[in-house]
């Protein structure tokens, strides 16, 4: 909810930083404990108290939606047939078989860059037409595919 709220008021950079930090903490704890926990310690890279045995709960969203929407910066607007990609990462990243609407699957790849102001190079395919609005520190462009 916090990340969505930050995006709604235009605080995309802060949402990205919080999401990246949270994802890194979840991965760190997973490597140490070999499980995804229901909750986490608020100020350290440790699991919180056990809520229920063999229960993931809301943490199951982190490696998927938080990664896609706030770390990668890919946010769908299916009613407008538009995908917004707010590119902040410099390394190569993307998603294969990203579900968009009820029948559309997208393959999305952003090539590695050396500088956040460098124009992004995107490879995208879709089984139906889509408009992709790509934003980065140096500008934005629309790609229809």
C-alpha cells in the first residue's frame, strides 16, 4: 500500500528505493533461513516472529509484484492498453511471458546502460498491440508494438 501510494503522488524514486531495500532484505533472510517469512524485523535483515507454520502470506508478493512494479518499474494500465516502464536500473533486466490483460503475453527486455541519463534500449514483443511508455532519468519515449 505504501509503495502504491508513493507512486500515486509521484514519489517513484522513493518507492523504488524502499522496494529495492525490502527485496534485498527478503533475499538476505531467505539465503540465511531457506524460507520466506510472513513478517520481517523492521530495522534489520532478520525474520520477524513466526505468524504461522508453513505460511508465506503477503511476503509472497515481494519477489513478484514489488520486483516487477517498483524495482523494475513496470506498471500496467490495461484499460488504456498501456504499459509504463520507469527504468531506474542500469543492468540488463526484463520479464518473459508477462501477462497483460486476459490474453496478452509480453516479453520485455531493457539493455544494460552505463549512465541513468543514457537513452534506454528496449526489446519488446507481444501477441497483441500494446503501447509502452518508457521513462528514464534522461527522458521518455513511446514504443508501439
